[in-house]
C-alpha cells in the first residue's frame, strides 16, 4: 500500500446519465505516477479535467468539475470506486458531460476496475496525515477530520422519514471493507422530490433500476442493507474527499452532509495546511509491521 497504483489496461462500460437520461460511454485507462485521477471529454477533443478541488463546479444535486469550456458531472461514485480500490492514477474518459449512474452505487465501477486489474507503480504514495482537527458546518450539517492512525469514517443521518430517522455507522476504510460494506449501497431520493427534479430537467434517467425511491412510508424497491442510506453517504464522502488529491490518514466525522458540504470541506482541508503533513510510504518497507511513513521534504506544491 506504500506505492502508487494505476490500472493494468483500459476498460469501458455504457450507461445512462441520471439527470440527462443520455446514453454515455465511460472508459477507465492507466495513467502515469503523479498524474492523479483526471477526467477527459472525448467529445471535446480529449479536454482533460483533473479531479481536484481547484476544478470544482457548483452543481446542487451531485459533484461536478469544470475546466475551461468543459465540465463533468456526477463524478462521486466512480471517484469513490477508484480511491476505495487504491487507484491513485487513472484517466476517466467520457463522451458526454455526465458520468453514467449505472445501478446508483459504485459496484459496477468496482467490477470494471477488477476487470482492468491494478498495477503497482515505482513511485511512493503520499498520504495526507491529519495532525489537528479541521471542522466545517452549515446549519445543522457538519463535518470534521480528526487525527487517527487509520482512515476511518463515521457518518450519521437523520431525515423526517420513518425509514431513515436516524442511521449511523463507523468504518475503518480498507479495500476489503469498501468492497464488502460500502460499494454496493445505492443513491436514494424521495418520490415527492422526483417530480420537482423532473420539472427542472433533472433526474430524467432516474428509475428504480438506479436509485432507492422513498415513498411516504417506505422504499419502493428492496434494500441491499437495512442501513443502505448511511452506507451510501459514506460512499459519497469518500468520492468527494478524493478531490483532496491524497489518501487521508485521519478520522472523518460527518452528520447530515451532502455534496456541497463534502466538497467545501475538501477545499478547507487543503487550505488548513498546518493541520496536516504529507507523509510518504517507503517502497521497501519491512514486510512485518505497519506501513513505514516518512515526512515529505519540501512538500509545498499543492496544485
Ligand atoms: Zn451518491
């Protein structure tokens, strides 16, 4: 886990955009060490949009990025799958602005990454190690990051709905825990909001095949986990915090967050540069113990 990783070969899938309803092809391709995760618009001559907070675009119902004339939307689930499986460098190619929603979870992207295979690169991975708390809140929504020896997420939600009045979960994030407990949790929406979204030209591709839809008393489709909702929130925050650009060593604690708060927090983390250090995995770490970390010298450049 101390070396950077990329994909072994290129893989593709086709699906529809949740909001546009348009058919779109997504390809995942290998990328060199240090290049990070970048989106590329094939329909705009391969225009590249790095998956970093510097390229955040304001979109209310999902996370979007832009660069010059190009934009990509609903990037969070594919980003969660990539970072969840420890892929540091990859090119995500699209022929449309919106990432396909697939089944509303990250599982189809996990399957795709497994199809491609993962390759270790001869470059150390840099981690962002939290040394003092960072917090951000907006009304009753809040998110914070605390020092910890591992990457952990605690998430809690509460809605005025009988199925999800209160759900909370803490998870230490590893490739295994991500795949088994988080990746297949689907996005969710309220039936009464769907009409409003459609009137605004959104959720045109939404159906019971790609989202849990909640009526007044329960879900219209069968759940994969009793607490699938809070698991999906963990999936979302992992995808949104991927925009920090480094794997985090720290404990994320969030309550009632959404993409706007998650992504604002990703930017806040980078701003509060005295609250963390960059540490580097040593490529020849002893096989016995925990990962050996060394402080990164001259870690000034965050672009
Ligand atoms: Zn989501």
